C-alpha cells in the first residue's frame, strides 16, 4: 500500500485541507500531530491558546476517526526534533509520502525546510502546500518584483489576480478501509506555567467554526461595516480563534461570502466586502513574515524606528496589564482579555496605541502580553497589528496618529455599557460620566487616576518620533 502521512499543525480540519486532500488522492492516510509545548511557550503562547489547541486536536481526531484515518501523537521539545520524529514514523509504517501545509513565521519556515531536506535524504517524497493563503508568498509582488509593504496595493493586486481555482474548496476524503495502524490516545496536557481562563465560549472544532461562520453571515455580516467597531455589540465574526488554528479555512469563508453576495468579493454588500478585506489583511501579514523576515526577529519593519527611545516604566506597564490606567475603555478592554482570552479588534488598536504612544513603552512588551493571553494569538497577525499601532510596521499608522482613549470611548461605547460590564465600579455613574469619571469621585469608586495626561503624553510621543531620521 502507498500509505501517505499527513502532518497536521494549524490546520485542524478534514474539510478543505490541501495536504489531507492530496494525500487521500494517492493512497490510504495516516495523520500525525507533533505537540511541542516548550517551543510554543518560547514563542509566547500561553495556556489559553495551548488548551484550545489541545481541544482542536481532540476534535479533529474525532473527525478523522469517521474517515478511518488514524491520528498519531508525538511530543517533541522543539521544532529541531520534528525531522527525526517524522522519519521514525515513516520508517515504522512504511510511509511512501509526507504531506503538510506550510506555515510562514521564520522558525516554522526553517523547521519545514529541515523536514523536506531530511525526507529527501531518506528518499521519501515530501510535499508542502500553500493552504493558508490564496497566493504563495513570493507570487504576489509589486511592479518592481518585491514584496508589498503597504496593504492597499496588496489588496488591489489580490482582488485583480484571484482566480476561481484558488478559491475552489479541496476535496474532503471519503472514508477509507481500516488500517492496522491504531490512533494514539491523546495525552493530557502537562501543568502549564500559567492557568487558562474558562474557554467554554470557545468550543473547538470545525463544526463549531462552521456554525460561527453561518450565524455571522446570516445575522451580522451585512451590518459588519457599521457594527464592527462597537465592543458592546456582537458585530464581528468571532472566527479568529478558528482561523488561527485552521479549524476553518479562508477559502470556506470566501466561498460563503460569495454565496451571500452574488458571487462577488470586491463589490456588492459593503459589510461583506469589508469583512473580506479583513481576511486579506491576515494573508498580507503572512506574506510580510516571509518577505521581511526581520519582523520575525522582533525587529521593526520601519528600520529608523529601531532608535526610538522607549521608556522604562514598570509601574505604567503593570497598570496597563492589570487594567488600571485610569482610562476606562483601555482598562475594560484589558480586563476583558485577561478574563476571557479574547479582545475586540477596535480595542486591540486602542490598547496597543495607548501602551506604545501614551506610555511610550516598547510595543514588543505589549505584543508578548497579548500573545500570552489570547486564545487566537498567532504571530503574523499579532505582530502586524502591534507594529501598525506603534507606527513601526508595514502600512503603519502615521506616528502622529494617536487615539484619544476618551474620544474613542465616547464614539464606540457611547453609553458606557462595555465599560460598565468590565468595570462594575463605574456602572453606578451616569452613562456619559463613565468615559472619564469625575476626579473627586475616584476614591469613592475605588478607581485610579489617569496614569498620564492625554495631551502631555501625545506631545511626548510626537517629540520622540520627531527625533528619528529616516
């Protein structure tokens, strides 16, 4: 038998999975998942993401069982051990080919190249697939032949060159004859350095992801453009954790949009096309990770910002982390993330800009804090978002763009309902007073004074950026 091995990573689904479909077309399939907790932790992933990952593996195991595809499970300390672990499986089970879907952060790229080289040396064909993106990095380039560093021209090129073939869903394997190879029992997670929050609101698996997508498009998709910025409104897709671990694919999302939007992606309903743009942002940041590998080394994309004089402010950083900056919207957002493992996208921008501009604290510290807490934390999107907010990255906000958190609060949480939910001490205040509680009531409310004055902090940030030379 030409037994095929599929190596699953952040692609925990049986539907529309390029590697799985290709393997099933060539012979009976065995799947494997390599758990590398120490490596994930070194990349900043916290318990919320790791626990959700484990749930996703359990869910995909159940789906594979329905296809009679056994799932093997191996623990490795680091990515460097992946070639050896996979070759041992290949030798043990007389594997004829290895299949996997590429990942794009630098360490993952290096791991995948090492695996391809090891299998080549062993004489076993190995195939990687660009499953997580419509365009393989390096195939969608500027007129000068370089990677895009600005989103808008990337998006225009994406829409211009996208084809039906790139959007076609990959075949779901038919159930195969049972093999003599048995699935491994999935081991319990070891004790982690941090404890996960209750993630019951994020049940894992592609069935749940598909339900989220269907509900979003049915009830909220056409209102997405108007409602996506309001944290107290359920206006977003809530698909980020499932996209991050591949429990749903970008093709499934785009096909569903086209079904709702008369076959269109770039025009038609404004809410749906705005959401498509968010999916393209995800792809853009994956291309950036490949084309500008310095961002994978935690360096700013805008090289001149390496010399920015970030402040060493331990108390300010602690106040930001704990949600006690004295700016209610910032504090409510941070408490939401710490309590749930998720934060509304508008608030990710507000909180990131507050840390990097108001407090002038190195964006990398905030990026790491987010990654440690977010259930949907993934390097490309998290790094790209943080560098955008800090004005150090690709297509970043101009350095003089500094959100006023009180203005943002009044605009996007006009009645202070989100603030009241996460800062119950302020819930007794009149709605309009929740955005900036009266100073003479702070002691009574047990709420801190602002750690910094907005006007003074804004000027300090402007002065710091103005000292930089390109």
